[in-house]
C-alpha cells in the first residue's frame, strides 16, 4: 500500500472536482495514465485519455491503483468494476456510502486480494513523490518529506498534525487517511503494520477520534512494534450520542470515548498527545 510511484487510474475523471484534483496530483508528480467516464471514451481530460470502462483502461495502460471521484450511490458498482479489472488498491473519497454497499465492497475486495482506502478518505500522500487524494501535498510547511508516518481518520486534523510535525523539525514519510465513515476498508492497525515494515518511517503518529474500536485494536499491536507511536484522539468535548462530523465519530456510554482510547493506547506503550501542539515535543523526546 505504501508504494511510491504508482500508476493511478481516475474513475469519474470528467467531473468538476476530479478536474481540479487531477491537475494537482499530476503537478505534484503522480502518474495518471488514464481516466474512466462511461460514455466519454475517446476524449481527453488535461491530456489524459478517457475510457468508457476500467477494463478498457487497464488493457491499454499499466495501472496500480484507482481513485474514485464517484457519487456515494455509484461507489459499489465502480469498486466492483475496478476489482474485476484486477486493480489492487482503490481509494474511495465519497462521504456517506450506504453501509450495506460498503459491506459488499469490503467483502468483494477481500475475496480478490484488493485493498480499499475509505470511504470518506482524504487519500494518500507520499511527500516529495505523489498524491492520491485531496490533500494540499504541495505545501512544504505541511508535507515536507521526512521520517514520520501519519495515519488519520480525519483529513483536517491530519493536516494540522502534519504541520505540527514539520514545525518541530521533522517531515512526513507517508500520510494515510483511512476515512471517517462508520465502516471503512483499511484500519489503523493495518497501517501500523505497514509503517513498522517501512524503512523510511522512524516514528508514527496515530490521529484517531471518538467512536468505534479501531484505536483499541491498534493498541494491541503497539507492544510488538520497534518504532515509537504518538497518539492523538479527537473529540474530547463531544456530547454522548451525537455524531460529530464523521459518521463513525459517535460514542455511546463509556465505550469508544476519548478517555478510554487514550487509556488503552497508553497502557500498550503509545505516547498520548492531549492536543496537536504536544506532538512535536513528544517526537523530539522519543527520537532525539
């Protein structure tokens, strides 16, 4: 998953949002050999050839990953098409994909050895190399290349965390936005395992939020890691029973609260940042 230099297909390339972000991705160095938009085959977007189907695109170009600028109700069929064409990494940006659709695409991807990032993800950034998503990778005070891996459920909070890391004198090895929907394809612990085996990554920042149990599952893996982990959990002042922005950011009772997540992460060796401003200090102490 954390491979630089991937060839990226853009599904839904003729849309307005896709047009803006494809231009940013290409300017940053991302290789975009083709796009797909049913009924628009044979045309071009910013010099990139457009095909009617994913199968036509992969038959004509080497494709490693797909990013989807697709409406939530169309995501299921688009993911199935990408998986059937043999694509192994699929980035789903859409917010609010029906839960039953997400369950189907997660199962189908797993059966076929593909990985889903998202839904509701800001995507991936490989600083200094490529962008597969909708993050401001071109800002050097946010995405300076370096040795800190960042995994986050929130794009905006992840952006702030990267800024704090750079301000502290470090840089980012890989940024992975896993998404904020109730169900998502790739989890925090799966990204931690990638970072543990990534030679460029020397330290890790986990940006979680209230709700669900992904941070609790990730905590169980931390004792096996050789690299220091700093964890920031957002949503400390959120009221119970109210979804806060992301569909997955909701807490009922004591389970999934910020306090319970911080406690289990700390018990398993993570270093807790109460605010983004603590992250730089903690990294300096751990990586001095």
